[in-house]
């Protein structure tokens, strides 16, 4: 399975994003591995994911010149 990926392969993968991880493309990834990955994500979805309304994403701004001191916290 040594295939060179084309721009068309990437576009098709992107267009199929709703079927993640089945849409992943990479030389050497076998379809049965993608199915195993999807099955594990589906099985653990209640523990891993929440509704978008409940989601919080934090971004920390770090000052690298001051030994990693946190400057600001942004919540989205």
C-alpha cells in the first residue's frame, strides 16, 4: 500500500469530514484499522464529547522569555 496522495485525494477526504475517521487518508492505513478507530470513538463518545453549547475551549498565552509565565487566559 504505497500510494502517492494527490490533491484530489485530499479534497475527497475533506469533503467527507462528517465520516471521520473513515475519511482519513494515508499510505499504510488499512480500512479495518479505520473501522476499529471509529468503533472505539463511537463506544466512548458519551465520555469524550459534550454538546457544542456546553463546550469550553481555553487558550493560554505564555511569555516564553519569562520562564513560561502565563500572561492571559482566553475562553471561547
